[in-house]
């Protein structure tokens, strides 16, 4: 029982880390056609992401691997029930990675415009679809006692799912604008800072709508009312959200970005805490739900995996901190002259 609980929250933590790190990539990519007024601006924006984006996606692979190894039944049902949405996300991520590399291969405005569009598509749609997918998990999906999904892709595009998708998009837009403000200078820096200030109240409104609709569309609050101490998590997340604006006013952009990161992690754990012990709740019948207890691997498997995680997750965190420290400086137009620049 304890091992299943530990792995349930580790599973949630890995998804939260992925959204926190790759979230600013999605945000910058979505803002790319709007803030990149000139080709030089666009190249700077790509080079802001260049050294980090693929390392950030390690957390996606890790989260998927943990789902497969620790909760194989959840993995099987998730990748069959949400197959269309997850494949669209996968294709969009592939398209984005290819776009970064291919954009500068041909000196032709039409060629660059094609890949610029692909960067936007490969950033916006994963942000939206991850939000839709997780909102549907929070709400419950139509699976029967055999784990068979009774619905289509359009079943997922329900009002609550779309609210979750919009929330993720705006979380990542603010996160990306703040990272761009940290990493750039001049007019692009000022545009990024103004964009973060403009988007913040919209994010607050969407977050309030999501919290209210969660009360009526999900059972997430059941755990909170059963254990009121959990409301501390919501309070911390709200304070982090307010902290973004506080630090923006002081032009402390890294602190604002850190507050944004904490907001994303808190928003993810709002759902994770509310779900426990369910991982894929069924809205056909609660008895059909997959939980951390009825869908986990054997205790021996979970023990071995826990040892491996304790050994290797610090290594992953260590090399990511090293990479972030190595590329901590601002990206300037002079950096575009290097051969390895995008």
C-alpha cells in the first residue's frame, strides 16, 4: 500500500516537472509568430530554447516510462483510450523538433515560413492537448470493467476538457514569456515582459474558472474536504500565481519565472491530490476505475524501481542544472554568428 502511494505521487511529480520545464518551450513556441517581428528575433527565440528543449523532454519520457513500469494497466488503458490525443501530441512534438533544425537549412523566406508555422503548431497543440487529456482524467473517462474506452477523440473535447486545455496554454504562455524576458535584451525583452504582464490577468481568470468548474465536473475536492490540510496546496499555488505579478512589477523576472514554475507544479498537484488513489477514474461506474492499488506492478518491481529512481533521478537533475547554468547568459544577436547557432 505504501509503495503504491509513493509511486502514485512520484508519477505526479514527474509530470509536474515535465510541465514546469518544457512548459516554457511550449510557451515561447506559441508566442513565436507574435513576438518574432524580424527574422533576427525569431532566431534569438529559437536559440533561447536550443540548448534546453530536448533535455526538458527527458521528463516526458521518464513519466511515460514510470507509467509503463509501475502502473502497466494504467499505461495500457491510457494509451488506448487517449490514443488519438497522445498520437497528435507525439506528431506535434516531432514536427517541432524537426522545425528547429530544418528552418535554417535553405535561405528562402517561403521555406522559413513553413517551418515557422510548424514551430507554432508543434508548441500550441501539445500545450492544449496535454491540458485536455489531464482535465479529462480529472473528470473521469468512459471506460468499462475491461478498461475499454467508450468514446472518441471528440468525447475528450468536452467543456471541462477544453477549460483544462486553455488553462495549460495560458500557464505555458506566461511561463514562456517570462523565460524569454530573462534570456533576451532590447526590444524583444521588452515585448516579452509586456506580454507576460498582459497575459497574467487572463491566466488568473482562466484559473478561477477551472477551479469553479472542477467543483461541479469532478470529484477532486472530495479529498480536500476529507482532509482540509490539503487546502494548503491550493493556497500555496494561489500565492505563487500572485507572486508572478508581484515580481513582474519589480522587474525581477527570474523570481517571477520561479513563481510561474511553482504555479505549474501546484496546478498539477491540485489534480493529483484530488485524484488519489484513482489514476484513471471511470465516469461510467466508479468501480471500473483504475487506481494506484489495483493497477500497479508487483511490490518487488516497485521496490527495485524505487532504488533505481533514488540513484538516477539526482543524476538527471544534476545534468539539467549543469546545462541551465552553462547556458544561463542572455542570447544576443552576436550569438547568431556562431556556426552551431540555429
